[in-house]
C-alpha cells in the first residue's frame, strides 16, 4: 500500500514536471536582454520612488523608450550610468529629503488620555485622533520608521529623525504617516529651514497642547520677507523661494515657540 | 437533459461563489475592473474544466484501481497546481496585458478553493466522465458570471458616495451578500 502510494505520487509528480518542462520551453517569453541588464544595475529594492511598482517595470519602461522621468533616485552613480547607456542622456535626480512637520518630542506635548492599543500610529490615530491633545502632530509610534526600506529613520524621544545620507526620498514614509505630516523637500539648496508644525488650531489652543507648536505669530513671515507665510494657523515655507538670501539663524532665534528648525 | 441540468446547477443555482462561498479571495481581489474580472473568469474556467477532466481520469484510472483513494486530496492539489502553472505560462505568452492585470491572483488560482472543491464534488457525487467535464465547465462559467456581475457593480460604485467606514472591501462584502441573496432566487429553477 505504501509502495503503491509512493510510486503513484512520484509518477504523477514526474509526469507533471515533464509536461511543465516541455511547456516552459515551448511557451518561453523572450524579453529584451537590455531590460534584464538594466534591471541588474538598479538597486532592486522596488521602493517605488520612480512611480513604478518594481525596478523591473521601470527598466522595461526605460528600454522601451517611454516618455518618463528616467532617473533612479536610489541607485546613485551606477544606476545613472546604466540608464544613460540606454537613453543616451545623463541625468541625475535632484536630491530631496523627507521632512517631518512636527517638532514635539516626548514631554513637549500634553496628553488627553493613555493609549494602550496596538502600537502603531495608524491605529492610534483612528481612536479619536490619538492620545494627545494636538490632532495634527507626530504620534510617535514609528510607522514611518517601519515603512522606510533604507533604514533612514530612527525614533528619538518619540519623534522620527531622518538621516539625510540614507534618505532617498522614495516617499514610503509620506504615505505611511496617518497624520500626513511628512513631506519631500529639495535638499540641494544651501539651507533647509522649516517650521515644524502643521497645527490648524488657533494659537491659544496650540499653547495649551504643545510647547513647540506654531502659534501663527507671523514673526518669521516678517523677518523672512515672505519666504515663510502663515496659512491655516501655521507657518509654511515657500519652497520655490528657498534659495533667497534670508537670515535663517535670526528667524530660528526669534521664533517664540522654537517651532522653526534647521534641517541643513 | 441531465448534462444541461448539471451545467445550469453548477453555473447558476448552485453557483460556487455565491451559494457555496468558495473562491472568495479572487472574487474580492480581481473584481474591481470588468476586463480583468473577465480574464480571471476565463482563466479559472479553463483551469476548472481541465482540472475536472484530469482529476476524473486520475481518480478512475489510477486511484480507484490501485485502492489509494485516500491520496485524492494530494493528487488533486498537485494536478491543479501543475495546470495553473501551465495556464500561467500560456497567458504570459499570449497576453502580457492580461498577465499583468491578473498579477498575483493568477498563481493564486492554485489555492482557489473553488477548484479543489469542484474536483472533490466530482468524486462525492459520482459523476460520469462527461458529467464531470460539463460540471467543471459550468462551475467556471458560474465563477465568471459572479465575478463579472460583481465587477460591473463595483465599476459603477466608483462614482457612488459610499460611507467612509464601508469604503473598499466593506461595501464589496455587503454587495457580495446581496448578490448571494439574489442568486437564492434561482434556487427554485431546479428541484433536487
């Protein structure tokens, strides 16, 4: 009985294996070898920064000469080299970095409850917008850290810290953050100074909720000549005017709540 | 007459998805666009018909004569997996578009319980060869029907104002339930 059973299974398995082997020869799909070659040179992390679901798809689009942005932010020199071989154009991507628009560390923000649920930002955010009084700030459970394929984010005092060396601006953390407070900003300018707060609450409420929240006092707007501007009760940065000559240090010093921080 | 009854029963009155609740995974996963739903339905129909045919042959000419019917699950799964591989290669060769649209759901036909359920039903109900083939084909058509109806509804639903907590899978499952209720209406078509 055991022998029959074993032999039957072996026989069947072998039969299907042979059929499949023949079929795979007959139905072979020939792909442009360039695609495979380029695909090898790409980082193969499938991070999606280029807008394609995988490095392979991106390589295919490049080889087929589709009208796309043919830069791989992650691959660096070797990828740029490989891509330029096919497109004939040498392009390097503008360096960008993910910036967290909240500066409140553990202790800076007041809490309305103790959250003991699943330790992710997403679940915490679902329950009446988190345990702290501020409905806009960082929840501190590190969903962005876990989403980062490059290990560029570490959590420090309940706030993500982004390593500019490792960050390639793939945007995974941007979509992972349930608060939507991570944004990709250009990093090849001389200075990168932002107002790290996204609170839409009026200043009086922010004062109660958070030690470092923006109270929309407009001092930065005045000092920077409009590079910073106040909208929705918080200060925003006009990224297209970042290159202008502004006394950034002065602004950082004068901000009464120390909301404005220097990234670079 | 019997063959027609088996076909209608498998396709409509005892629809695999909406009456037996088999194969819910692709039913939810691939039913967001009409085109890929139809492609998935066709692929599954193909696999189902072939699976019913091949497993019937294996069962009657190998397992029963050798008295090793207890191997039926293992051999059936092996057969289905191989057939799916074959279909996958075939689709990749003939229609790369469909191959990309089906994505992960294509290899998942392997673990589609509707197909394993089908082959086991064939054994359970003692179908003759031709009956088994028709049953497999009917089940595939029924699966396609359910998938296409669902995809049609979901495409329309794109523009509907769905309450936020029900968006996505939630509303899909509710529609699936309503569809199942509607299909119960076919129950009186065949009395057996």
